[in-house]
C-alpha cells in the first residue's frame, strides 16, 4: 500500500491484529531502522477530548445520557518526536515516536490501562462497552518495549523496587475489509513502556538544534546544537520542551516522576493528546495522497541516503563478507547498505543479521573495548547525580528515586534498602 514490503526478516510481536498485519504495522521497531530527532510544535486549537464510556448499554442502571466527551482550548506546546531517518530501510509502516516522558508503573496503573486497552472480547468479560469500532492490541502491547521486544513485569503490591520506564506514544494503523469489498482504515495511538537503557541507546549521538525561548514576542535567531538526551533531561519528567500544561499539585517539580496513568492523563486532559492525534492524521493523509498520486522513485537509483553516507566505502563487519556499503550487489543488483549494527557496542555494521552472527566471535574483543569507550562517553555527557548511599555518581536516567518522598536518590535497589534506616524518619516527615 505504501511502498514498504515485509519479508522473512520482518520482526512481529505476535500481538498485531490481522488488520495491522495487512497494513504492515508492527509493534516492534525493526532492528535496522534509524531515527532522527525533531522538535515539533503542536499549535493552539480547540480539541474534543474523547472519554471512554466504560459501561454496558444492556445494564438497566447504565446512563444513556450525558456525553462525557468535553472540549478543551489547547494552548499549544513543543514536544520531541523521533522520525524515521530518510532512506532507512522500511519493511514495515514507518513509525514516528513521540516522547511522553519518564514514569513509574504501578499496580493501579496496570489495571487502568488494562481496562482502557481492552479488546471486544475482553469488554464482554468485563461487562463494559467496547472501546471503539476496531479491535486493537490489548494491555500486553503497553508492556512490550518497542525497541528490544522484552515484556515489562506486571507490578505487584509490596515490590521492593520501582518499575521505571520512558513512556512513548506509538501510532497504529490497520486495514479492514467491511461490507463486501469496502476497505476501511483504522488509526489509534497507544502508550508504550520503553526500557531506560533502550531509550538511552536510541538517543545516543542524536543532537537537536534548539533556539532560546521567545522574549517580548520575538524569538532570537541564535540557536544551539545540543545532545537530545540533555534536552530531555532539562525538559523534566513530562518531556514538554516548551509551554507544557501545569503539573499535578502532588508532583509540582519538573523532575518529579509521575506514574504512567497520571502522565497519560496530563497529556489527555490538557488537549495535547488529541492535538497529537490530529497531527498524526494530517501526516497520514499527506502520505496517502503522496503514495496515490505522487511520483514514485525509480528502482534503479544509485544514490545513497544522506543518513548512511558516513558508511560509504565501508566493508561489512564480517571478515568473510566482501560487500561494501554503497556498491551494487552483483547477485541482486541492489545497492548494498550496512544497516545492521552490533547490539552491544553500536560501532560495527553489517549487511545482514547472518553476517553479524557469523562475525560474533571475531568481533567480541574489539566490541568490549568499544563498550567501555561508549560508557565513558555517556558518563561525560549525561547529567550526573550522586547516590545517597554509596556516593557513586551516575547518569540521571539510570538513578532511582524514593517512591514515597521522591527526594532520596539511589543507584540501585541494594543501596536503597541499605539507606532505609537512615532515610526513614526524613521520608515520613516529608510525607506528612
């Protein structure tokens, strides 16, 4: 439909609906996909915030009146999106990720999202109305990290560690044939819990051109190029870069980490969530128009995408493979692209997963050196904070906060437990 085609190497989670499979919409970011960061301004607008009714019309006590949807005058805001890099291989539908913020995931959050992300079959079991006309993946898609494919654990009462993640907003598309041969497109954006380490790996090396805030209605021409992870760290846990909605009174400080459900509701009730949906719809409409009427690129194109030009002339990392990035494959005639990288050091590139697996043993010594160098670079660039127990300094994104008072900082669960006797009195005082 849109010029991308699945093959044996396409990664699927097993949670996609048949309509999503038809649209080539995977819940997993493909391993050879690349992203560019973009600062996105959502304009002021009046939006209708849709509320999940969550009742069974067959129940006599159900309210059939009183539309719970409400209008909001959205004031506009600036957010961070991660767009597919131009020229990166597209075996599935290109996904633009929106960074919602950092959050903790609680047992109550799991139950809230479980109801909101219910399927039609689950609606019957819960004795509440379906959430829309289409069936979409259930709460398991929330728990599935889109980058590594690992499933987050379901939090339980009494857990002695925090379930902390980045919350990304992930657009979905599905094609359903209804009433004979009529094709219907369905769209939805869902929340995705993403591993802290996966997010750090994704942002590594990304930079953003940032301009100072406007003064007296005028924005300075001067701009700065900053690492994307530093821009996010300065934005705070809710990740609004500019003009975000007021934070909840319970978590007024910009670095106070919200729980996932509160963070989602901050976006929704401010109107930012629906403004984001409107933007996704515009982008989808333009891409559909372009695909149907626009000029298609020639299949015999010798050019190499700007994002991959730094690999021109580089040989595949597998010593047994002689393929060179930017050259033509003598067997298929296609342009060779080294788009598969080492998962550990992110420094070596290969033409296929097979080549990467074959070169694993030979690459390991060099990989370990690259990993150490990479960790050193991270520590220098990252916002450093100190553990209250062992005094170890580490990246802001890897440290944990006391879940009760949010004032104590620790590098590990062990340090948090060790410090509890000392911290207990101060923690209780802050909570009263």
